[in-house]
């Protein structure tokens, strides 16, 4: 999917963040299902951009979903991950071209 198609599907304003584990790769974070007044401010990295942190308390409180996506130079989704709440536990699903996995965060 293209960046525009993802934006249209998720219907939320994306925040540009930097991937703290992948040498500064630029990502987009989508906070889904949170109230209109919700605004998460992640720690800023050396570039001045927010890092790819997760508001665990916000996910629990609002039963929100956080999606991170990276795009290639053609604006096609390359990698994505989804943080979600299920039966009181927070999970992180990661999809890369080479693998996919789900891990419990809390």
C-alpha cells in the first residue's frame, strides 16, 4: 500500500518519528482509537524528531492501537508494526519483509 492509501485507511493524522533501533530510519506513527484530545509526546532524539516510543498507559486506558510504518522511496509500505490491547495484555505485532512475529510487551 502507498502512504496515501494507509493514511486514508487509518483515518488519523500520522506523526513522523525516528526509529531508535534502526539507525535513524524515519517512520510514521498512527494513534488509532484515542480521544480527539489525546496527544502523546514521545522523547525527542538527537535529530529533534520524536522517537518511536509507545504510550503503554494510553493503549491500556483507551484501548487504543498504535501503528508504525516505514515507506520506501516509492512511498510503498515496507515494514509495519501494531501495538494493541487484548485481554488486558499489550502485544506488539511486527511485520518485516523477512519475518513477522508477535510479542507481549506487558
